[in-house]
C-alpha cells in the first residue's frame, strides 16, 4: 500500500481510493491533505472539509501513536444525492479489550490526552470500529456534506500488489428492478491491463439488464473478449426468499457466513471471462437472518474463521471486509474483498 495524490483522479479511481502506509507523523499529514483535496474535488462545504481534516488527522495520528503496520484508505463514497469521503484505518497493533471505554475522551493507552477517538466520532457522519486484542483494530469513518445516507447493504475493498499503483481486482454493487446484485472481478495478472479488464467488467455489469446472475456472467464474458480476461462472480442476495443466487467463472471464492459463524462455500465454474468457459451455472444457497455474504479474489486466503473475531459479523460490510483483507490478504497478488450483510 502506498501514498499518492487524489486531486487529479477521475471519478472511478476516486471511489477506489488511495492507500497510505502510516508509520510517522509526516505520512499522517499526507493523509489529512489527501482527504482535504478529495473533499474539495467533491465540492463538500468548507465546514465539513474542516471536520474531515480533524477526522483524518486524528485517525492517522492514532496509527502513529498506537499501531503496528497501520494503513489508511482514503476514498469517495456516493449515493444518488451527494458524495462524501470515507477513511478506513487498519492496524495490526495490540487491539483494545474494552472498546466502549476507549471511545470515551480521556482514555489513553500511550500517555496522551486520549481525545483522538472522541474527536473523530463527534465530527463523523457515520463510524464503525472493531478491535480484537492481539490482532488489531479497524475503524471506518464517513464524512458527508449533509444528512446521513442509509447504510449500504454491501461494500468492498481492493488493494494492489506492492509496487503497483492500481489493482487488477474490482467490484460493484447495484439494485435494478428489485434485484440486488454484487460483482467481484480479478483481472488476469496484475497492473494496468488487469485493471482494464476489471473496469470493463464493472462497466458491463452496470449496464446489464435485470437478469439472473448466470445471464449477467454470460453478458460479462462477451464484453471482456477484447481484454486480458478476468475471473469473476455475480451474487444476488434475496433475504426475503432466504436464498442467495450465485454464478462465477474462475477462482473467485464465495462464502455464506451464518449468524452463528458457520460457513458454506459457493461454487464457481472453471474458466476465464472473455476467453474460455464451460457452461455457466447458477446455484442457490440458504441465506438466513444475520447472514453475511463474503466474496474474495485469490489474493485472499481462507485462513481465518469468524470465531476468532468476536462480534465481527454484526459490524458494517466495510469493517468486515477490511478485517479479512488485513489478516487473510497475501502480499504476492492484488487482493479484493466484497461483503454484504443482512441484519
């Protein structure tokens, strides 16, 4: 994960965001400046840009003071009416045994004033935090221009291979004619050509008609013929029917996590979208109340269990995705995680 400017990025890359490795105060200042530039690009009002600056400075500053291998993602978040800025701070530090106590002003674990988290929560439009002693902490914070949009039912994160500036993994979610659908794509290889394949998959996904997942995958397969190709999968959660419909090509992993922590894998067919495939097949899996749908690329391994993260599955999709990316993401490939949660 590396730093970078955001002021000149087009909308698609603004939404993917920029990762910063935060190890010293200078990098923490860079996070604040990047957040301010992004807010200005999104035409956020000055008072909310000032609030965001406080949030960014405190979130990054906390990583410098308390964290191990801390990183921050700065990215745009959008709904139909407005755009805001989200920061996701992730560390592998000592974690917190009493999160509620840590949220109160005056509590400190490093001899400081202990006002950082309190300041963040006062300025944020929405926040979520999960911490496990010995594993670390994930904090997701959003600052919106006005009001508080509804929490999205799904969210994802991608991270490029070290040394690359863009990830070949990509994701998208949509609601169309009563269908909720989510796409995760892993462009073949890495770098710009892999990213181009995933961007084409996302473009075609957003334009596709309201058809079942297997038909969407067929549409994406045809759309990617001029690209390097990609592994990809489309899931359609239907909580009212108690099922999730799933179709995939290649090595995208899909899992349904029940509220009790049990898990069930979902099946993708062999192939590369855009180049080679067998018949695309769609499967239905049970999806009960409190269920979580988790999809990831092969840059993430299945070496984690929900039981090791008490309470994680009750948190927002952003926090779940960031936790899995931190602890199960490899350093030898692009990595992408997409999560949907249904209370």
